[in-house]
C-alpha cells in the first residue's frame, strides 16, 4: 500500500494591513483610527495609551517617508486617550502629545481621539459684508462666568448671545481659546494649537457656540497665535529629541531667529512641515469649525524678529507664510475675513498679494486708537488736539476705509498697565459724569469713523478697572447702566443704517467739515453715494462747555434731522438733556460749503445729523 503523499504545511494567512487614512494626528475612519506624526529624528515611533497598557511594542508606527510615521489601529472609539512614544537615535525614550490633537484631557495630560462629526443643522448663515461688521471682542473665561469657582465656558457665552444680538453685534471676536496651562489665561500661551481649551468646554462646545452665533446672525472670528508657541506644557519643544543650541528642535528656529518677547519659541517658518502645520491649523478653524475669520496676533513678530520695520531683522519666510495662508483662504473661502494685529501702519499688510501685499482683509489700526484715547483721557481740555483726532478719522489703508479695525478698548488697551477708558479718565470713579461723557465721545467716534468698529466686552456698560483673566465681567452693571447700553444700541443701529437714513456710515468717503481747535469742536461727513438718507454729519464737542447756536457748514441745503444726541437724559440721569433741535440751512459760504446751519452742543457731546431719504 503506497504511503500517503505528505501534505505541505499550511501557511497562516497574513493579517490584512488596515488602511491608512490621509491626514495628520488621529483620524477616525471606517477601518479604524490612523495615527500619523512627523518625527524625522526618531528611530522608532509607537502609539500608546490605556488601551495597550502604554506598551510601545503593541502598536508601532511604520516609517513612511520624509520623517512621517503612521499606522492604523482598529477598535479605538472616539474618546480614547493616547500619546506618541518616540525612541531617539541615542536610545532615549520620549512620550509626547500629538501635535495635531483636536482634544486633550488637559494641557499636561493625554491626547484624545476626537470625532469631528457634528450636527450643524440647516442654518443658512451669511457672512455680513465687511463694511457692515460690528465686532465685539470677548474673553471666554471672563465674559460670562456665572460660577465664581471656574472660568466661563463656550456655553456660558451662548447664554448671552441674545443680549449681544439685541445690542446690534453681528461679529464675535474671541480671544485665543486653544489649550493652555492651567484654567485661567488670556490664551496667548498656546500649549496645543489644535485643541480647544478643556476648561472652556472643548471642541464640541465650541462648535455649539459657533452654531448658536450663526443662528443669531453673528459671525465668529477666532484669535490665533502663530508668532510663538508655549512656553508652558509644550510637547512641541524638542519633540523628537533633536535640537541645536539648546533650541526647541524641529518645530522651532534653533538660532537667533527663535527670540521673541515670550521666550526662544518662534516657529521655524522656513521649514516646510512647520509651515504646513500652521496653515493646516488656520484652515481647520475655517473648515471644520466653521469660524468666519481669523485675527492673527502680533504678526509683526512673524515677519520680523523684533516686531519692527528694521529690514535687517526681517523674516521673509514668515511674511511668505502668512501671505500663503491668506491666498489659500481667498481662493477657497473669499467671504471669510482675516484680521492682522501689526500696529505699525504698514499698508502692505492689507494690500492684495498680487500687488506685493500680505493679503489680510483688515488690520487693527494704531493710527486710530492712540490719538483718540489720548484725546479722551487728557485731563485738560486745552491740551486736546482736534487735528490729531481729524487725522485719525481720515486714515485709510490702500484707499479702502474698511481695511482697518478701529476701537478705543481692546484686551491690550485695557491691561498691561493701562485701564478702561473711563478708569483712565478718573481712576476709581469711572461712573462719574466726566468719564461717562467722554467715554460716549469715544463710542460715537468708533461707530461713525471709517473702519470696522470694535468694542471690548463690557465697554457698553462702563466696565471699569483693568482686564484680568481672573476677574469676570460684573453683569449687574448692564442694568445699572442700561441707558448707556441703549446709547451703544442706538449708535450701532445708525452705523448699520437700520432706519434707512444713515447709509453714509457704510460708505467709503469721509471729509472733515469743521475743525475748531480753540473751542475743541470737530465736524465731519460720511457718505457712500451722497444725498438725503445717505450723507451723515457728525459733530463732536470735546470741551466742558455748552455751545448754543454753534455754526457749521453743511454739505447740502435743506432740513437736517438730529438722529442722535449723546446728552439725552435717557442715556444717563446725570446727562444734561440739552435739547439740540433739527436745523434748516441758510445760504452762505462757511467751512467751504455753500450753506450753513446752527446747532446746540452740550459739553462732551455728539450730534449725528442726516436728511430725510428722497
């Protein structure tokens, strides 16, 4: 009987290799979660966490190319905590947060697998035209903090959206809200640039805020910090072990270019992977989180080592990076706004890229805030310069009135040794008549001057003192100073032309009609196309004196209606209620106009006039 033919031993079938999804960080997809990280100097990389008892041999990442490592792990749901384990060429072992982590347990904790899915509903929000924007800058931790034991959250902001909508605000500018060390900060020390601050509610709560703001007709602009990272709880620092000159390693300059006012932690804008990291971050907010714009912090320190105009200290690659980001946004989402904080009066910041500019939509304007605050806070009337205020009114960038954001209060202007405008005027007694009256002059200028107006949280109800990240707004003041809130509401209504007789405040054109530096009176006109219902005349009295029958030239003959009188007692019981009536022009050359009229001006007061629409 023949022996049976021996059978070849069966091979065990190779386990299928799970598909790799594109992207960086932890990417959920039907086949599992793909982890990808850039670590060019690592000898080995793995993903570790409670799911594998932090064992680096359990789920190693495979080297792809150019320093990228990736692997897909099955069975990991959203909410899984993880970190990257790296082994250096010298044999050292490092455990690092995911640089692209969308969510963390806290700044010094673990990264979290994040599910980006969110029900955005069917709200058809449309970004307002930029000449119609009314910006309200707020700090999440202090804007509305009903529980004094913790900072405010994104959902606490949602609770106040009806108030802001009724005020007339149609754009929130949110101070940096990415993960930072501890629970209280201004936000300008980002530890994890892709993760929303856990104490504010994290990524899902932020999306709820954006969705709710859109439902109330408000855009959301997020403040982003690309001039430095950290310095605290910063796993990007010497991420894969490599560094030079005791510098920050692969994400940072490792020479003299690293120096910033916040440490030796300037990103390396010349390194392609770092450039993409920052660009990916900017586009993530606009795409995934649906924010309507970005405000880039201190970009002078991106384009120049010292944040100056000294060409010997320029960083051309930093300039090119921000230009690239702006070009990308313009190509993909031209309706979204990018706002620069440069403050050095450089018109190329907002010049179009094709004309050699950096391509920002608008920039915070030092040429407005500094002279106007000076005029408001100077103790003696005789020392106020109407010429300086007039120059602040007429400033534009590239001939466009709306390439600048104008304000008298911002987070920087009410802290760092400075205070709220009423506090600067009369320290310790911000609710006195003098601070209130002069603060209303500033408010009227912000909402009638050419530019995109912005106010800082609580400004409308006379918030006093200085801004601090551990001092929440005192919301009872909104009731105590409800008349002043109404003043802001009325100014915003005029600025937005809600009643059809102030269209000129949305227009490109400004002209100073009258400047009296002796009596401290200034009058100017704003117009889009000109004529009744369009041209608006603003008259400001910067002195503590009543001026009856004060003569000014007006740009057109006929009846001019008083649309706003800041001395109305309905705004504050301490105001004088000085009656300023509608006026008829008389023929005669005055202020280079062919007609003039007389108006009554209360001390430190503003009149806004226009003619009836045709």
